[in-house]
C-alpha cells in the first residue's frame, strides 16, 4: 500500500502505476489553453461581490438544471449550516409539477430574486419554468438575474428587458462551470466567501501545474482507465451528510464527461455511484464487501465538522450494554464509523480503494475537493481518448424531445 501526504488533504491509496506521466502532463498543459475551467481560479470576482451586496431579497431561487445548478448546490449544501446568513438558496430544476408548486408555495415570491441559468439559453426545463414564473411574477432588474452564454437567447431577453446578466465563458462547459458566475454569484449573495473558494481551487491548480504534484491523481486515473473492464463502477463514499450534494455533482461530472465513444469508435465509460455514510453502511456496503468485485471505492472523511454535539452520559433501561457510547462526540462517532468501514474494505485485497481526508467544513476544503475531481475527470478522458467536454448522447435526446413537443403543438392546433 502506498501512503502519500499533500498539503491540502491526507491521501491514502492502494493504487499503483509505473507508466510515465510526462506526455500526459504536457497534453493537459496544452488543453488548459483551450478549455476554460482550468483558468477560472485566476479570475477577478469583485463584480460578483459588488452585485451580491446589492441584493435585498431573502429568497434566492436558481432556475437551472444539471451543470447550471448541481455544483452550486454541492457547495451550498456543504457550507450552509456553518454560515450565518439571512438569505436562503433554493433550486428550481425539475418540471415535476408537484415539486414546482411545493417549492414556490413555500416562499414569498415578492421577496425573491430569481436567477435564470442556462449556458445555451434554450434549455427546455429552464425556459419552461421561466415561462411559468412569468404568470406569477412581474420581472424587472430588481428581482431577476440572467447567467448565460454571450449571444444566447437568454442574453437577448436580458438585453431587451434591461435585465442584469453575467456571462458564462464560451469555453467553459456547464458541468465544469461551478467556479464561474454560475456558482460564484449565487453563493456570494447568500454569504459564502467566493474568494476563499477560488483560493482553495487555486491551491490545487498551483500544486498540479506549477509544483507538478500530480502523481496521486495520475495514478488514480490510470488505474481507473487501465482496469476499466474489471472495475467499471467507481464508488464515492462520503462520511458527511453535507457532502450529499457533492456526490450528486460528481455523478453528473463523471457520467456525462466519461460516457463517450472514443477515437476508435469504441464505447467508453466509468459508472459513478455516490454514497453517504453511515447511512449507506446499512445498504450498499454489503454489496461492496461480499458482492461482485467490480468496484473501486473512494472514502471521503472530514476532520473538523465545526460542531460539538455529544452523546450524553446516561444509562437507559434495557440498553445498559450500550453505555460505551457515553460521552462520545458525534463528530468522532462518524469518523470511527468511517475508519471501521475503511478497514473492512482495505482488508479485502480485491477491492481497490483510496481515502481522502479533507480538513474542515469551509470554502477552501470543498473547492479543493471539487477542483481535484475536475482535474481527475480531464485526466481520465485523455487516457480514454475521448472528449470530456461534449455530450452528444444527451443532445440526441434533446433533439427528439423538441420534435415531440413541436409535433404535439401541431396536432393540438
């Protein structure tokens, strides 16, 4: 087993690779000149912060789906319980009518800023919800913000109605856009330190590109891709409920980026699974331990939960045998649970696994984790000989949906 330490997190793995990384590293350095997410860590965010200070509403509703919302949700879910903010962030991302009615019915829409986010500016779900909102709200520059690509239909709408808009760089794909205006603007509005977010991501960037500390990520990516037929399922097992949003973001990033046809016209892909401990110890862990050995497992633990809640020193009738729990902090308990599960899995040599231990519930920690996974995705894509940044399989579905909706309109006339 190889044991490594890096400044931003402790990392343990039993992956191994002896293949040279120099050519792959040079390829990624060239790619960052064309693919925009790499350089988002260097942007000036003062305009976002100034806008955030001007927002008076208590409710901030993001209308967007997939890459337009999942990254923001991941960070907000991770941090919201340790932040003192009078504003709350909500996500309107599905066309499920019950969900739409429930979420809008739970807020005062007259005390709400709506942020419409779509890279293309023509996402069916987003535009459908936006149209519906027009029947409930009179929009103006005070209660509406647009975040979209330059030249998109949404930008045209914003310009016509003199609505404030922020641009998504055209070379930044939706699922890689969390560190653009897509994520940073709404997070700044609800009190997150977006400069600290970028500083955390920039640490990883500097370690990777400037200090060339890429061995752990390269070894992991090589193992995933070289053993893709034996270990096709990649499980992220996060021991913090606050990381549930990160898991959802990871599933989209991994699945939509790596499920492709390669240059030899061969289908590729690695299947992402996101689990939360200790809940999923009582479900999926059994499958990992005694089921088919076709999975890798990445455990993510948190050192400092920034909260002290202790199991009281009391004895309950009939439960006297459980008094060994007395006086233990819940933060320690969840990490004991994590370490026990890690030991069970690592003792089974047929299960490749690694452990990421992040420092705390703060902006820097979640940004480092997410930027590392963006880099890992890009590395895997290079090794699989695919384009991580398109989604032709999804686009086919969009074309069919549009045809069906147009046909429905024709038949309804």
